[in-house]
C-alpha cells in the first residue's frame, strides 16, 4: 500500500500553497523535482496523518541552520 503525500509550495514570505496529492514516496520525489525546476521556492511533501515530511527541495539556508 502506497502512502499519500500532499505537496506544498512555500514562498519567501512564509505562506504555503497546496499543489496537489500524490501516491507513493517516489512519485512525491519526482513531483517535487519537477516543481523545483520551474521555481526557486521551497517545496515539500507531507504525509498528513503522521505529519512526516520525508522530502524537501529548494530549502533555504535558514532552514538548514
């Protein structure tokens, strides 16, 4: 059974916009990579029942500190 992941885009002002729902972690990774090619904003996938965020792309340096 593949888990469902919500895909979100985070803007520089901190606002977040839902970009869709995908099934499976590999599909989530592929979707995030596709979105990251079109924008420098941060994108992340979240499994909402557990609040687990297994993948982030275009993460700002502030998030890494």
